[in-house]
C-alpha cells in the first residue's frame, strides 16, 4: 500500500508541477495506481517464484512469514494475467499523450515484467 501510494503521488505530482489540467492530473494518478499495484503484484510474484540467485536476495519470505499475498492466494498464472491487464490499463491511460508518453509506457511495462 505504501509503495503504491508513493508511485501514485509521484505520477500525479509531476502533472501538478507541470500545471496540467485536473483531468490530466487524475489520469496520471490513475496511471500511478495501476503501476503501483503492478509493482506490488510483481514483487509478490517474484517472491513466490523467483530463484534466490537471480533475485540477489532471499525469496519465499512472504510464505515463511505466513503473509497472504494475491499471487500466493490465486497462483502465479493468475498474477501474470493480472499484470498483463494492468500494463494494458496503464498504456490505455497514456494514449491521449501519444509518443510523449512512451517513456512512461516503458516504465509501466518494466515494473510489471521485471525479473529481479
């Protein structure tokens, strides 16, 4: 929740600082919410499925701590499907900005598909 809120705020704050209209601020806040959720879901999926050596840190910590995550409750395939949907949602929110949003689209894809 904390990381997602920080990502949402960072996306909205950029629009605020740029003097963007309210509709753009809300669109970018929604984008931030989508990638914030994607970040957390990807993190939980990596903890569940990734190799410790590849990650460079301990994995399976959530299960060891008895922490219920969406990835653990619904399974890796469900989590990957949700991540693809969140990427699509994030990209769709940026469509009105055309090529100017390509870097943000790449960031959304990276957040959801990272391997470490």
